[in-house]
């Protein structure tokens, strides 16, 4: 890593911005935050970390050899960034592997289909051939008679909407998470879904079926959006459409990976730290740049820049890079279980896991006593074009949200997700899709949030436990 110039550059930047090390007054805080923002808007630290992770490790599916390399990458980088302490915590889960996957229309219009197996899918145990029966939504499949579905390949054709908040994902991901189980209940042989994604590339989107559904599941795969369109047109001819599906995938014992944890101390010996989270694992098709390499790079860089200040904020920072988020939030759940009893060591938590496009709003879930912090965030994040969404409480994200459920106060920095689900879980999730300027705006927002919260002595909690 070549980060050695950063501390010096940052200090010089702060000195020239008129930084005075001794005071913590609000006026002085504004100067520190302003200087941090300026430094972040010029910094390529997050970009370099992201380029390092995506090239030196690349795809890092949970439980794979590359996942183990990602853990070593994280430990090594935390050490070279100068974290005060670094450790790992084991996370165990069922290992799922993908060997081979293909699909073809056999009749009436023979041709190949671009598919990828859904995580958690069983193998077809050799090619499986059957007629396709199409439904738009999972609810339609649930309402169908088993006699119509039995022995067929179910095709769920619902299309995901593109929105800035990413709301379309929640509307359609149920096809992926529960579809394989409902299809099995109806006696289907297999499931094809239209990818849960908003692009028109001929690249299918993988992703996990629900890990916790009881009962059987059928072999399941996602079609790219154009392939789903093509299949719909064939089905319009009202002749039986027969498809061959060949998935050599499945669970293969248990694996252990690690949550990687690093801490920077604050300037005072206070118990509580600000928690920054992202997940270290990725799917196997791309290099995991937007999901969630960007989040990993951002929380590391934000912690480093803030710790390199001439005077650190009074509270320390804890960065957690979670294991196996993709296949069932295993790292986030293991962390919450292990740390439930020492939750009071954390001041507030936040997570970056929605790509790397511009942050446009923020949300909070804090006690009323934290209003001065919210006021500072409104003003300082406002300078970066980030508005406060006061009407909706923060959720904390998939991993940090496990602690929010236990009562940890949380803050969400929401990225514009319009483009995220074009790339999410596809072979197109690669570094070139990250806009360096947007990544710097993210970093500026993260250092702002981190400095303001870590340097505050107000009570952030308690907040209600929530599901
Ligand atoms: Zn993610």
C-alpha cells in the first residue's frame, strides 16, 4: 500500500485551513469538519483501497479460498493504515458452491439463455428438461393450482422498478428469496426468475434465496432481463415452451470466515466508540466493487482520515468488515450475538452497503438528547448536497441493523441507488463502474458524520429496540 503521504497531506491541509488543535468549540468543529471535507474531496484513499481489494482479491464469495484472502487483505490493510488494534472473530455458515450453470430453450425456438443459479440452489443433478409455466408475481404462483404447476419449470417474470431509494428491490426480491420454496410446494421441478435488477444487459443477477425458509426448494436460476423478455415473447405463441436447465451447484459442508475488526482510539479515554460497518464478502460473478468493496474502502478511509487529525475526536472508532452478508447476514448476526452484552461500548453505528454513487440524504435513529448532533449534521452534510430525511428513522443496514434491533442508535447515509441495481450481483460489478468523484463525495460525508458523532458528548441513546 502507498498511503504514507496521506497523514502529512491531511495535516498540512488542516494547518492551512486554520485548524487550532486545542479547542473543541462548535466554531472550531466547523473548521475541522470543513478541512476534513476538503481533504476528502481531494483524496483518492478510498479509490486506492477499492482498486487494491478488487484487483488483488477480486471476487470473494463467502467460504471460498478468495474469501480467506479477503480476510488477510483486510487485516493487513488495517495494520498498514495504523489502526490501534486489529482482530478477527470467526463466523461459521453452510458453504455454497457454483460449478456450472446453463439453460437452453429446446422448443419451439431452440436457443441458449443467459442464466445464473441463485445462491442456496440445489443441483439439477444433470440436465433437467420440462415445459415452462409463467406467472408474473409470486402471489400468482401462490394462488395457482398444484396440478397446473407440478412437473414444470416455473418462470416468474416480474420486472424490478428503478428508483433512487432502491424501493423496487424490496418489491421483487421475494421472487428470489421465497420463489424456490413456493415452487417446490406446488410440485414444480425448477424455477426461473427474471433477474432482480434494472439493467438491460445480457447478464443475470445472482443472489440468495432465503436461508431460513423451512422445507424443500427447487433448483433455481435467474435469467437476464433480455432473456426474460425473449422467453415471454416465445410464451405468447401459446405453444408449450420446453427448457433444459443444468445447474451443478449446491451446499458443501460448513465453512468458517471472519469478521475483521479494527479500532482507532479517541483523544480521551472514553468507553464508547462509533461503529462503521461494511461487508467484506461479495458474489462470485463480478469483483464486488460496488457491493461492497466501495463500502469497505469508505469506512476504512474515513476512519483513517479522522484518526490522522492533529487532535482526534474524543471517542474512538471501531470498523467492522463483516463476513458473509450475501448469503444470510451471517457476520452481522454473529457479531450481534457475540456483542449483545457489551453493546453499551458503542455510541452509534452506520453502514455503507448501497454502492458508491452520491449520498443525497441521511436519516437518524437517535434519542431526542442528540439533537445538537443532528443539527451539526444538517448543516455540515448540507454543504455536500445531503438533505435530512426527518420523517423516516434510520435502519442501520443489513449488518449494523442487527445491532439496531438490540437498541443501538444508528445513522444512515443514503446513496442514490438509481444505478445500483443495474450492476448488483452481476458480472458487471467491477471497479470501472465506480465514479471516483462520487466516491470522494461519499468519503467527505463519512468523515463528516464520523467526526461530528465521535467528537460529541451528548447521549445518542437509548432508542427503542425494533424489528
Ligand atoms: Zn452488499
